[in-house]
């Protein structure tokens, strides 16, 4: 459990190591890192990243369950739908405010006030959902960062027909293996990009080593 983070479960941690094993032994990656912040779209942090001897870049996202997978499995249609819900809620709040302003009796004013409070709470929740909505599995900017993109999930947690386009599927047992091979993402990548990825992996590995060393020192003191 040397590199386990406090906020991740033992299952997630074991899946990350299964991804590491697959990258090393099967994909022949000789440089691998956990929790690597890649340069590019928003500086997203990727669970496991590997670079092969042929300078091919692999990204593996670890998902511990179907629910965990679905949190990132949104596309532009989901984002548009959420925006329409926000707009409809705002229109309803505006109409309710007009009713409150023109209310001729106390009962109508009380009901309108309660409705406005409910709509305001719903607006806050919708905005929070929009802020958390992740479309990275379907974001072409994110997908094109790597040559190959994979999901590592517990066996049978994600079915073949649920897999996002341009993603492959890995399973940890009986030994780490590809259930569905990822297609190679097309397009050339500048040479400096691989140097940037190697630097990012080096930073993540240095961070993990220093954090582990600090933990060892704390325990021994």
C-alpha cells in the first residue's frame, strides 16, 4: 500500500496496480506514473500513464464500479440537456417572481414565496451538477492526448456496448488483460509532447516517493 492515497479505496488502488502491470508487461511501457497531470485540456490528472519503447503514449482511467464510470461518461448532449433544465428553471423562477410582485392576497404571496425558494434551491443544485459534469471520455481534446486510451474496471463492471468510442477495456483478473483492444487514435503528435509527458511522469513519481518517505519518517518518529 506504499503509494495508496488516503481518499482512494483498496479496490481502486489494486486496479491502478493492475493497470501498471498491464502497461509494463503487455504494452511494454518502460516509463509509468500514477496520478499524472498531463499538459493539455485543463491539465487533467490521469490515473495511470505509460510511455512505451516505441514512444507510444497510453492512458488508463481506473473505475471501481459502473456508477463510478457513469460519472465521467457524459457527452455534449448531456451537457446541453442540463443547460436546458437550468434555463427552464430560471424562466419559471422569473414568472413566479412576477406572480409574487402582482399577488393580491396573502395566500398567493406566501405560495409564490415558497415556490421561489424551491426554484432557487433547484437552480443551485443544477449549477452544482453542471460544474461537476465530466465529459472527458467523449472529449476529443482529452482522447487525442494519448495514442491509446483504456478503462481498467473490475471484471464485467462495464459491458462492451457501454464503452465510449476510441476507448479499450482492461480487466484485472485472472491477470491484467485487454477485454477490448483500444484503437489507435489518429493524428501526429509533436516530439516535444512526449518530452512533456515524461516530465509529468517524473514529477508524479517524485511526488509519490517524497510523500511515501514523509509517511515513513512520521511513523518511525
